[in-house]
């Protein structure tokens, strides 16, 4: 999905320095959301579906959280940094919990193995981005806007 | 949307003690998501739309975050508490930031006044629920599952 | 969720004649989406979950379709009528198929009974609205814009 | 996003013959949803935002419709064909209308040019898939289940 990289760069207020990181995270989030939904549906079709309840649950939660996070990160106009930070944090957790759950079934189900890997990749990408934007003068978790005049991404 | 209350109570693993709180939060989240999307669209139709950019942005972010939060909270099977906590936290922030932004336009635009109020109500409901579930033995923000045997909502 | 009615009326281009119908549909869609997601999760927690596979599937599909439909209908700016018509049509079908499926389990599971009723109500509301807007000079299913000058809802 | 192809193939009920087509459509839908949301946000940041109202509207609608369509198509368990057909139809229309709108601004705004192309690609992929699954014995638009015993994708 390299096209999202080109797309972000055409934004009137594109952050040239970080747009590549955002594009990579957005690609990882779109992939993770689809793979998690596919994993939930594969688990549902398994013979021993009763054993896959927690995996289906974490798959669906992770997919929903990834999609919301992507919707926020794709926007570059007047970014409310504190919301983005908190949502990224929730997303990192969702990917970790879902990745851990899927890993437990990775030997039995190939779809869980692929899903665990996809969650790990997404978690790493989100974690890296959170570090990048946190170190740039916006304190994570603060409720106050920074004193920078623009308050944009 | 009282029907969501009845619905949650029919769940095989319903948490009878707290199901009423969940229903109220779910109703507030559905309302807030729709009102925020409507506010973004009303702002877009305003004559001085250029002044409403940040309001449109926070409206859309808040709507996306509310919808993801509702999707998680409507589920009662094998709840991954740490994800739910982090997502509720992000949602409280989104409602606060969007409510603050809308309030600044409340005198000019009735849709912003209604949206600010709706965000406040949703924020309060989410905040109350976060307090409820945090005080019940699950440490907020912890990555470790509790030692309770069930690990369910 | 009466607040959505007030909200829609504050839109700079509100269609005063039909805003009440839109509000009722939006309320039904938000309710149906949440109830369907709750039903899917309740089915997943049932002892004989393997028998509920098709119900879980139609629940999730109906919820996703209802949410997308609501996102479109809440907007009143420059409405692309042909998309709205086609999406309403898909939504009516989703509610019908999910309602039929849930009805088959209504005697066994109270959550399926409530979900079937909620789907019926939403289907009726969407059907009524589709009739309303189809009879107002926009041919359903046509790909060509009407020759009305405004082309807005 | 080749990983979605591998993922779909691991499903216990994977349709080996068509899984490649589904993967291509899913990739196109994820891309189109993100690009449309990015285009809406870029339009919002343009100096003459008042002229971009209809473009923002069709971008947001197309993104919402694409996401719902992807959520349905990623599932392979007990597929309700008539819902999938109707949703694909709505998606083809959304991509067409949004692509047409963006094309009108393609000379002025590079983001609209990329978005128009992305919508065209997604429309073609969805159109091809609709043809594929329609020609396989399921009448498009029928409300009755087929008499095939499995009624699955």
C-alpha cells in the first residue's frame, strides 16, 4: 500500500519529516485489522470453536481498535495530539494482547500464527511512532495543549 | 435505546451487577458518535467553514474513537480488561477535547452547543465506568492479567 | 436518542420536511448495530456455539452494514443520492437476512428474539425512508444525477 | 498486503478457486478507504475549502462504504450471499461517484488525482468480483436463499 505514502505527501500541511513513518503505520494497521477479522472468522469455522472464544474476542477487539487508530492517523489537519497518543497506546496494548492470545494457538492453527506475527509487526510500528511523536515536545498523556502556536501534527 | 439494557442481560455470562452501567455508556457512545458526525457535517456546510477546521477534525476523531469503544464494551465474552481500560481512557480524552472545541463555537452554532453537551455527557459516563471497573481488582494500565480465575468482565 | 433529531435540525442545510424520518432511521440503525454485536457475542458464549455460526456471521455483517448506512445518513451536505439509495438497499437486506436467522433461534435464546425484533424494526424504518426519498424525483438505482439543480438531500 | 492472501487460504472453509480474487479486492478496499479519508482531510486543509464540500462528502461516504464492504468480504463462514451482493453494488457506486468527483479537481489538487485513480482501481476490482460470484449460480438481488445445500461463499 505504497500509495498511502504518496497520498500523505500531497497534503497541504504534510509533515515532510515524519510522513514516511505515518504511512508505514497506516499500512500495518490496515493489514492488522483485516487479518484479525479473518482470524476471528477462521476460528469460528474451526471444529473446536468453543476453545477459540478468547481468540475470537481479542481478534475482534484488536480489529476495531486498529481501524479507529488508522482513521485518526490518516488525518493531518489540526491534529489533537493527546487523543492520538492515547489511541496509539490503546492500539499497542490491543496488538500485544491479541498477539499473545494467537501465539498460544499458533501450533494448531496457521491462521493464528500469521495473525500473531501481523499483530507483533503492527505493535512495533505503533510503538515506534508513539516514541517519535512523544519525543518531539508533546508530553504523552497530558491534557493541556502544548504551547507551540500551531498545535498540529 | 433501553433495548440494549435488556439485550446485555440476556448474555450467558452477563455481569448482573454492572450491566446497567454498561448499557448507559453504550447509549451515550452511540449518541455521541452520531452527534459528532452530524456536527462535522454541519460545520462543513457553514459559510465560514475555514474557521471550523479544528472542530471538524475533533468531531471526526471523537466519533471514530466512540464507535470503537462501543464495539468493545458491547462484548461480555472473555473481556481483555487492559484493552478496555486503555480504550476507555482514549475515549474520555476524545470527548473532553472535542467538547472543549465545540464549546468555543457554542454561541455561534447551535450544533456545536448540542455536540459539546453530548460529549460532556459521554465523557462523564465513560469516566464513571472506568472508575467502577478499575476499583474492582483490576489495576488500570497493568499489562498482566489479574490472578482471578475467570478474567472476564 | 431524541437528541439526534434536534441535532439534524440545526444543520445549515437541514431538510425540514424529512429530518424527522432521518432521525428515526438513525436511532434504529445505532440500536440495531449494537444489538447485533451483542447478539453475536452472546451466541459465542452459548454452550452449543457451533450451531450459532451462521447467526454470528449474519449478526456481524448486519452490524457493519448498519453502521456504514448511519454514517451516510447523518450527513446532509451535498448528498450523493445514488450511493445512499444503494446503501439503504443493502441495509434493508442485511436486516432482513439477520432477522430471519435470529428468529430461528428465538425460542432457544432470548438474545436472538430481541435481535430479530430489532432487525425488523430497523428494516421497516429503512424501507420507509427509501420509499420517501425514491418518490421525490430521484430514481432508485440510477447512475445519473437528477436534473434538479441542487442534488442535495 | 499479500499477507491477506495467505491468511484467507488458511481458513478451514477457504474457497481455493476464488481466494485470490477476494484478497485483491480486500487490498483495494483497505487502500481506497484510507486514501479517501486522507483526501477528505487534505481538501479540508485547502485554502478554498468551501469549493471542496462535495468532494469531502463523497470521500467520507466512499471510505465508510469501502470499510463495511471489506468487513463482509473478509469472512468466509456461512456467507449470506445476497447481503454481500448488495453491499458490493453499493461499493461500486460509491467508488464511481467519488472517483468522478475527485477527477474534477485532479488538475488542481494532486491528492484528488491519486484518490480518483484509487477509486477507479477499487471499483474495477469490486466489479470483477461481483461478476465472478454472480455467474456462479447465485442470482444477484434475489431475496431467496439458493437451493444449494451449503449456502456458503
